[in-house]
């Protein structure tokens, strides 16, 4: 509540008055801003804390603030900069993987980023390797598989193979949801959403296939037109060459006839001269 935030802020403020370099007090103020949804101020505080003393917690807090500000790519970079080996316990390792999952999940939904969804699914599977029986983790994996299918729907570069992989994601997600035992209403809602997404992808797949076929047909038509045009140009070239050849033959024939007449005339002139 606001009262708790106010009291906590007063304690952290007093601690900072006593020790200006108290990283924990500064981080506490950043957490209050973050908890109240004042993301820009929280980011500013966590940035300063991280600059003063880079640590596992200060890096995560700054990344959390960036997520709330919808700067998902920047948050992912920060989360990924933390070595999972720094998380001493299994719980912390799982938490770090889930933070990455969430940021990538949001990026996948926001921008239709299929690669972000792929990486989020990898992180979720790693978390499940650490806690294989954890049902919330399995549910999260199902959500991420759905998110990838939705990202495929949004991408402008979808292919038949990509659509097929999205449908496989949805089948796996449905299998996961059906095997879980908590909140039946939520699970049924997710299964219904799965089926809706699958229908949308089927329609897109058919539409894309039809579009591709039209493009192939159009290219084939253009190819045929180019071949006909080339053939026509070749025929015109041959006709022109034939006309040129006949013209030269006609010129040569006329030249020979003219030469023959000239010789005949010369011979007649000579004969007349001789008689004279």
C-alpha cells in the first residue's frame, strides 16, 4: 500500500542520510519506485546503483525496470549478461531463466519476433531440467509455445515450414495443458485459444500457399512470355537477315547483268570500229 511505501521510503532515506554510499538503501528506493509502477525513476536509481556496484541483484533490478518500460531487447541484454553460475541456488537459476523467458515472451508477442520465442522456449526447457516436476514451469512452457505460434502468425516472412512448426508448438502446448492439474478453467481457456490459433494458422497457410502458387504461376507466365518474345525477336532477326541476303543477291545479280551488258556493248563498239 501507499503507507508501506511511504514508511519504507522514509527508512531508506534516513539510511542514505547517514551513509550516502549505502547501495542497499538506494536499491530499496528503486524497488519502491518499481513496485509503484514508476519505471523511469526506478531505472534511473538502478542504473546509478549498478554503476556504483555492479552485482547480480542490481543488474536484475535494472533489467526488471526496463521490462516494465517495454524496452524488452535492452532488458534481455542485461539478463543475458548475468552468468547463470552467479545464481548460487537452483531457485535463483530458475528465476533468472524465467526472467529471460518473460522478456523474450513479451518481445515475441509485441514484435512477432519468432527468434525471441525460440530462445524463450530454450530457457523454459532449461528451467524444467532443473525442476522437472514443477507444474507452473510446465504451464509457462505451454504459454511460450503458444507465443511462438502467435509470433509466426504475425511475421511477414512465414513459410509452409514455419507454419508447420507453429502447429507442432500448439500440439505440444495442448498436451502440456491437458496434463496439468491446477486451475481447470484457466487450462480450458488456454486449450480453446490453442485451437483458435491453429485455425488461424491453417487459414494463413492455405492463403500463403495460394499466394505462392499464384506467384509461381505468374513467374511461369512471364517465363513463357519472355520465351515467346525471344522466339519472335529471333524470327524477326532471321527474317531481316534473309531480306538482307536477298537484297545483296539482287544487287550482285544486277551488277553481273550490268557488267555483261557493258562487255557486250564494248564488243559491239569494237566490231564497228574494225569494220570502219
